[in-house]
C-alpha cells in the first residue's frame, strides 16, 4: 500500500499532492523481475500516474502514461484509476545501465530522450483525451512537468524518486506535484522554486522522514494545511471474465482450432502476471457463445 497526501498553502494559493509508495514499486519489481534502473524507471512512471490519476473526477475514469524514448527500456507504461491505484509494465524489464557519474541510477539513459511522453485520459466519452510532448530528459519528473505546461497549460513542478536498496528491493519511493492556483501572487513562484532547489534529496527525505517532510520542505514558510490522506496500491483491473471476452473476440473458428490441440490455453496478464487457464472444453463453450464458425 501507499498513500497520497493532498494539501494547500499560502492562503489556498498553492496545492500539492505528495505520494509515498515503496510497496507499489516493490510489487512491480517482483511481478516483472525489474533491474535496479528499470525499477526506478517504471517506479517513477507509476508514481506520476498515481498522482495524476488520483485527481480524476469520475469513478470509472482512468489515466495512462506512456514513455517511449528509444532507450533500452523500450516502452514504459503506467495506468491509474481515479483512486490512484496503479499497474504497469515495460518492454525490457531486465535492461540495466551503469550508474551515472554522480552515483544515481541512469533512468534517462534507460528510457532514452528521443521520443515522447503521452498521457491519455479515458473519461467515459467516445474518445479519450490524449496529449503528447517530446521527452525532455527521460527522467520522468521533468517530462511530466513539461507535459503539464505544454499540453494542459499548468504551471506545476513534479518531483519523483525511487531508492533501490543493496539487495535490489525498494527502500523508498514517492514524489510530489505542486501547482500555483489562478490568482496566486507572482512572488510565490520564486519562493517555491527556492524551496525545491534547497530541499534535501527527495528519496532521502522519504526514507528518513516520510511524505509529510516532503510537503514541509516544498512548502517551507507557506503554512501548508493537509486536506486529505488516501490509500493507493498496485491493483490490476484484469479478470477471468475479461480474458474470456478477449478470447471470444478471436472468433469461433480460432477457438475451435485451439481446443483441437487438446491442451489448456494459459493467458498471463502483462500488467500483474496473473495466469488464467482455459481447458479445451471451456474454449469450445466460448466458441459456441461466439456463434457457428464460417463455412
């Protein structure tokens, strides 16, 4: 489980959401067998998706982040529901790179910088809202900041971090999105920028003092007031019924061909690793529901 804290500051001129969720990133690491750098890459995407998804209004709304920068990671995908529960995957979970000269994991190198960040919001309308920007660094937080400015005209700052322990498990993971609200005094921009510049390393703050300390450092001197705390988790939307529907969509003829092989078919969810098995008899039942095969 993780937690998102929402707060306001400076007489409600600033709003912030802070997430701490090492368990979410650790779950992703275990499901996908992520390397340390891949843990940081997918972890940051999951954290960012959770923060943005938690702000959706409709109960059935979903948000998808897709990063493809041409690096060894391939495509990095993170999906959030409107509560901030997330799931995700990447093309090359075992891909890894040496640490950068400053000792930090080279997330930008793994994702790459020659490509795009795409954010898709499914709000239950005929078509989802899709926005896309060129990647700035591949480090995820900077790319989300650029997306919010270019696609949504929001002046916001994003910070995301994942701390991988010596045994490759996730020691700390979290981040924040802080935004000036309309009518906020101009001097608050400089104050926020200074606070973010002078704050301790994000993963260190999360590891040593927790999410509230992140909130306090970003909003130092601005009288923050916590509005809510909401639990978030790594949670997949897959089910046996959905997998059955996907199989049914292949058509009666294809299902009968699979059943004729006289062995169970196993479908594994790409996002959570759950395996669903269908016997030849069950495949024939799905074929019958789909209708007679073409002559």
